[in-house]
C-alpha cells in the first residue's frame, strides 16, 4: 500500500505534497494563472480554484530563459522545466516532528500549531536566468529549523521586464507581489504566520526586494527583508526601454507587447540573449532592469529608501568580499587587464581619479584586473548598501530606532578554491541554505567547504526571520559588520574604511 503524502487545504484548493524527516514539501503550486495567450504581457491574474486534491510533488515549469553561457553554466546549475504555468512556488514546512527554535511540530502528522516565521526566497540571475528549482535553494534545512520556506518563480527577460507602451511595467515584480499576496492568504495552512514574513533574495532577487521595499503595492506583505549582494537600483523608463527596443530591432518588429506576443518564444529568447550578452557589471551595456514606472516603482528605490520608505521593516544586507571574481575570473578579465586598460575602463565608468588612486595604493600586490574588480564590487554593491544603512540611521532603521526596526550588515569572506574564484558573487548561497552536500552547490564551493560556517550563517538567517535579530549588533556610527569567514565569524567595525570613504567625493 502506497502511503499518502501530507495534505493541506488552501483558499484555492487542496494540495498533496511529500514528507521526509519531519519536513513536508509542496512543489509547483500555482499562485497566478499561466501567463500565456492574452495574459502573456499582462499583470498576473489570481489562480482559478480547483476541485479535488492537486498533486504538488514536483517542481513546476520555470520561466522561459536561456542557460548561462560557459563556463558559468557549470558553476551555476539552472534547471529548465517546460510548461506554461511558470507562475508557481514551493513550500517547505515542519511536519509532524519536533523542530528548531520556533516550537514543536504536530504529533498528528500535520503542520503543528502554526505561527511559525515565514521566509520567501526570490532568486537571482540578472532578471534573465534562475528559478526556484535550483537545487542550492532547497528549503529543507529552513523547515528543519522551524521556518516555513517559500521559493518563487517570476517572469524573466522581455516577458518580465520589457518596457512597452501597451503593457504594464515591471511584470516580474508584479509576479513577486502576487506571490507574496498568496503567502499572506495561504501560508497559515502550512503552519506559517502571515504577519511574520521575511522576504530574502540574492543579486537580481535582492535588487527586486529593494524595489518592493519602496513599492506602495508591496506594503504590508512582509515584515523583514534580506538583501544579499544586491542594492537598490532602477532605471528611468526611457533608459530601461532601450533594451526592449534593441531586442525589437533584432527581431525586426515594433517595440510593442502586441508585436512581441506574435513572436515565437525561442526566437525571442535568442534575440534577447544576443542583445544582453556583451554587457559587463562595470561598463554597462544592454540588460534588463527594474524600471521607474510610476506605479509599481513610483520613484528611484534608493532615493525612496533614503527618505524613509520601509523604515519600519527590519533589514539584513551584505555582500561577499570578492563579488567581482565570478564576473572577471572565468572570463579571464583579471589576467588580461593591464594598467593602461584598467585606467581606460575606470575612466569610461566615470570612477573618480582620487577614488581609483586609493584602491591602487592599498592593493599594490594585486593585479590591475583585481583592483578593477574591487572597485566594481564596491561601486555596485558595498558602497550603496553602506549608504542605505547610514540613511536608515537617520530615518528610523538603525540603533536606537524608535520604530523598533533593525539594520544589520554582513560580509561573506570564505574563499572557494574552485578556479580561483575566491569569495565570489553567489558563493554564500549554499551556506545560507545549508546545502553544502548538494553536488550543484559543490560546483562553486568545492568538496571541503566548512560546515560550521554554513551552520553559523544559516542560523543567523533563521534567527533574523524569527526575531528580527541575526545575532550581532545593529548598525551604528561605528559601522559594525559581521564577517563570515575566512576564519571564525566575527564582528568587524568599518572594514576597508579608506576605500569606502574614497567614494565620498
């Protein structure tokens, strides 16, 4: 006799998942209707309720995308699952067994008494790659430790972030908001507390969350947020439209949603890959970006957050020490760039000469390409996050905040031995999710990544979701940063302060 999997009843219908070791998983759950036909370039529509019990034991379709180009395809596994219902999510929940810090599970094989902290994961991938089915993002460890973990798919590329005169803007962000609305309405069925939601993401996922923090359409949908290697950034509508127009020119069609809807999807994906494939994080080029559309994103998120938007939301944010190495090392940039090319690239990127001199003076033993990468890391990520943390001291998200919201910064510094990638972009993911045993995680970390460091980092994220405190001092004028590696986690005040201050010109 085959044992039936765990079942829950949501407002849209019943779901049957699978359970193992005190954790239940419900995979491929639709949170909106399939974005096809007349809905392809429209805001997400609520999912239609169903009758009977819907099986939820396999990941749902991923959003249309192309794989990473070599060699990143080997370092960042990115499953592709065919199907139209790409607006789906996954839920991992404690089930029928005692668990971690937030209480005991239900002895009856159910989700227990409820009220557990909820974490909603928004994946990265430059808004053109990634999905919730990436094995590194398995939510078992979070559920093991008392968290209801939800991971979300959203539309990517032209279909998620194209700018058209005849379609709503930021459809991918609207998808994320629809998923968070589903969480608010349905997560209690899995034992989660809809009033205790933490949204977290990395890279483009973190950039998305920064926009959600500034969006009036997302207010009240989460209580805490984590930005991993992504800072508040959005483009004016006219500038964001340029990538859509470049794809249209490649396709030889008008830059309208109506025209794009008639284009074969494979042909569209090929065109957007050709248009966006040559940009770089430092020098720019065509890419899909969040747009200031006047509705989902009414104004620049960095400015809105600096003025106090979401000051009452607890915020944890940080970077890896050597973000740039994922961008520069596999492509050979660190070895090819000499002093002359370095100066040309810094000038093209409008890096102040005084700032560049500070980096060169402090990194005399590093290659010109590595110095260039350190500048890119700080300009794109570390400095904007420091600026945001300082702004929250003024607006109520720092030490002594009357609103009670906290601001915390971290840095991940353990260095991977794989291909000399060091403490590169995305390396912390397997530590946060405590998935170092997954072969897909080891592609980036190698086989001997420190488990005690993963335990510490994962526990900090769980603590933040449960209490709003990851376990170290709030941001204050001494600039405390929790560093995870290369040795034992430790709190450091104002790391590499001379370089940070060099941007105050």
